[in-house]
C-alpha cells in the first residue's frame, strides 16, 4: 500500500484546502460549478480546475444535464484512505495501552 496510486491521488487532491472545502460542500449534495463558485472566494475557472483534480482522483463524479454539469462527492472513493489509516489504528491502540501504566506511575509520583 506504500505506493498505491489511488491513495496518492486522494491525498494529493485533499491536501489543498479549497478542494477539501469543495468536496465537503459536494458531500452535502449535488451542485454545479456556478453554485460552487458562489461563496468560495475563488474564480469559476479555479473551481473547475479543482473539480477536475477531485474527479481525476475519483472523489467526485459528474452528471451532465443539458448545458450544465452537476458534481457530487463519492464517499466510497475514500476507501483507500480508510485502509491506509487502518494500518495505524493498531499502532495507536498499542501505544495508548502502553501509555496507561506510565500515566498511573506519574500520578502516583505527584501524590507522594
């Protein structure tokens, strides 16, 4: 999983705060570029470019409707990210379990 191209594309796409904000808006419901541009603080061209990156990474799907294109988030596309994070869940569980006795010892020392 270290060199998973899908995971790399997702991480690259979500690394940008504007793309994360667009994805979050689309997670709430379908929208077109004009709607996404309003209140975004960036130009319509920039929104289109960000949407292309999100689409190319698989995070966003599009639906043409006449002259407009509507975009929606695809939460299932986050699966590679979830899998990557799951690898570290065991690490944190073990680390936090090991931390318990250390905190207990510190607590005993401060009450002496």
